[in-house]
C-alpha cells in the first residue's frame, strides 16, 4: 500500500520529474540520521549497492518520464507485472534454468493482463511502452542485487548507499528551482511512503525468500489501479481493473 501511495502522489504532481527528484531527495535526508546512528555496511556490499544505484537512477528517471506520458493505472501495473516475467526470462534463456507449468501459466496471465491494461487493439504511445519496458528491466535488476546486498548492510545504511546517488543527481538534471516548487505536504508524504515501502521491502527480502515477497509486494498493482480513479480522477475502465488483477495473479503464480 505504501508503494502504491507514493506513486499516486507522484502521478498527481504538476511537474512529475521535479516531484520525483524532491521525493527521493527527501527520502534520503529522512533516512540519513538513522543510517548514521545504526550504521552497518560490510565492504562486500559495494558491488551490489553500485549495481542497484545505477538501476535505481534509470528507474527514477524513466518512471517520472512515463508518468508524464501515461496514466498511473496504465504505467504502474505494466511495470510491476513485467519485472518478474523478465527475471524468469533471464533465468531460462541465459542461466539455463527450467520453467515449471505454473510459471508458464503465470507468464500467460501477465500477458493477458497487459493486453487488457493497455487496451485490446490499442497501438499505444511507443515512447511510453519503451519507458515501461525500461522500468520493468530496472526493477528486475535492482531486486536481484538487493536480495544479496541487504544481507551485507543495515536497512537504513543500504537505503542511503543505494539512493544517495540518484537523489543527488536527479535534482541537478531537473533544476533546483523546479524541485523547490514541488516541495509541500504531498511531496513529504510521498517521501515517507517511499522510505517506508523501500525499508519494508528490504527487511522482507532479508527474512524471507524473494519469490513470496515479490508476490505479496505485487498486490500494490491492484491498490494503485483501483485508487487511481479516486485519487487522480483517471478514467479506469473495468477492463483495466480486470487486467491488473490478471497481472497480479500471474505474478503470484510466477513467485509461488
């Protein structure tokens, strides 16, 4: 729910890119004192933190750009649903792992859900679709890195290590004046929700297997789609809601 919340708050901003920059910078500033007090980072964490940092930078920039071109109820379920499909594809095609019948059914459910979310017969915006694919790939990559990295650092420390780079770089790209105009209660709430969702996700990855964690986390697909109509006044058709449910069901099959 926290992850869906900060994405919805980001989607309603006047300048989405500036709001994204402010959200992530505030998140790091909020986490920094706790990271300093309870600092723990094994030197072996750096390769994983660096990979995750690069992927997070791509994720933040592409997400803000995607929300400028498309609706949250379109972008969010596609990016969160395609990420585990890409992870499975890498495992099968590159790492030589086999795919079970449940995983194959999960891919088919995600594919059917993507068609419904996008709209049957819709050509769509090619730029938005390219951004969706980029975001999904970055999610898959940083999740794999974080699964290993979080065992080598404290949650607050790992959060700062991973997001300090994007949080400081992105404001320079969008402009400090534009970012300051987006500062407000909505941005502060988005930063808190972002911090909370990220830390809870890291702690869940430390305590449990990545597959069931991914399945539960993907319930945010349903929350975001349903709330987009009320919070953002998006015209969310029943087919898009049904597609989001199919995407979530497919992710659950892939993970469980």
